[in-house]
C-alpha cells in the first residue's frame, strides 16, 4: 500500500465538511456538521428506523493468487465536545488534577479572546493485520474498534496569571468491529468485503438528538485497502468478462476507487463521497479548505473579505480554522495567480463538416 499517494486524497475526504464557509460557529451552515461518512451507534440507528446508518460496507475485486496479501485501514474522526467554564472565584494556581468550582457558560472572554462551546475532532485509525486473500474464504478477520472515554482540561489565565476559566474536552467511548471476508469468484479473482459496525452502547431517550448520537459515532469514515502480489480491479470500469462480477459488489455508504498514478492498481480508497478512479488534488491547492466541492480561489478570496470581527470568531473557534485563516492571509500573490485560470488540457471540438 502506497500511503504517500493516498494520503492527500484521504485527508480531503476526512475533513470534507469539517467546517464550511464562512467558517464561523454562528453561521447557519456550521450548525449541522458531520454529514459525510457518519456511522452512528446501532441503538440510535434502529430508533431512527435505519435513516442513520450504523454500518458501512466496502466490496471490491482483487486479482491474485495464494500469495496475495491484503492490508486494510479504517480511518475516521472521533468528535470531542468542548465546553467552557467560568470559575466561581479566580485562583493563582491549582494542584495537579484538582478541579476548581465553575459554571458552564456559552461564551467567556479572556485576554481579548472569546471562548465558546464547539465540537472538535481527533483522527482515528484501525489497522487490520495483513491477511491472505485466498484464506479469507475460510477464516474471516475480525478487528475490534475500542477507544476509551477521555476527559481533558485546559485552564484559561488572564493577563495577571490568575486562572479565571476552564475548557473541558470530553470524548465518549467508541466500540465496534471491522470484519474482513473474501470469496473466490473465478480462477484468480476474489471478492473482498470489509464491513464496519458501530456497537457503541448508546441509551436512546425521547429527547435524544443527532448531536447526542454524533459523540458516539464515527464521522468522515473511509477505508484504505492495499494489495501485495496482486491487483485491484476497478468496479467503475472492469475488464471484459468481469462486468457482472463487479456489478454484484455491494457497497453501502461508501464508494471504492483506485488511487495513485494512472495504471497503478495496488491501492484502493473507499470513500463516503463519490469519486472517480485516480482522483487528484490540484497541485495549486495550498492546503485544506474543508470543502472539496468548491474552488480554492473562490474560498480564499471570500475569506479575505470577511470583517475583522468575523475573522476573529473564525480564528478563535477552532485551531484548524485558525491555521487556514493564517495561511490564506499570508498567501503570496504568485500563489493566487496559480489558482486563477489554470488550463489542464485541450480536446478537439467535434464539428460536422458539410
């Protein structure tokens, strides 16, 4: 598996919709995030009559032999609930792990910076040990998903050094399973299935919301597969004789495509966003804008037109948004010129000549 080749594409999938223009928590578009690749707890899915998925399945074709090995990596974002607290009484110092008395607030200003509740995210990866494709028919692979609950605290100090506030970051546990199976379709051709299930305990109440379930969900979930001593067969454009076999591949909530240089067949990205074989990030793109369906030049110019107050809110809401703002504002003119009017290639226009 060539992770270097797939990394940029997978990263774009991971953060698609993480935060949308105008990149502020107060904007309507950012009131409901995490719309791609969400795998919620089974109990919540059943309470919603299946409208929210609790599983994801990738099926693809591998051409190989008894020597062919398969690598599988499931990647996703785990959400972190960030809340803000104001201390009942400022203190100069606290003992390790000491929790001061505080009340939760919707906004707290400290040293000119405004802190507010938000949903952050950490990257997670589940790696399935390399397995033999042929052996999968008799011995499926089961890999547990297990991330414990975590709670972190960050003290907020005023200019004089006293602690006046606190940021509390909480992550709920995640529990699930990745199952990898395989079946021989014909001589030298195997169908591989990777099924992901979220069995995280989640008590559904009458007032349970999607936001509640998201904290026990996998977001922006996608699967990266690699093959050794074999090759993947495109399900978008299978060779003659394998069209029907490829059509029988059942992909649920995801879409597998070949990744790498044109003609390479050793790496597959199964994405919740529909892509084509051999997708590419434009070389002119200077960094993540969290919206792969837009054009870098348009988003960058829009960011530059934000008011000072809007930029302040953007930079103070999320560290990734702050980095994006800083990168955009320091982009040299030469880089902007590269974003404008790029010509990829020319094709002859067919005309009927009388």
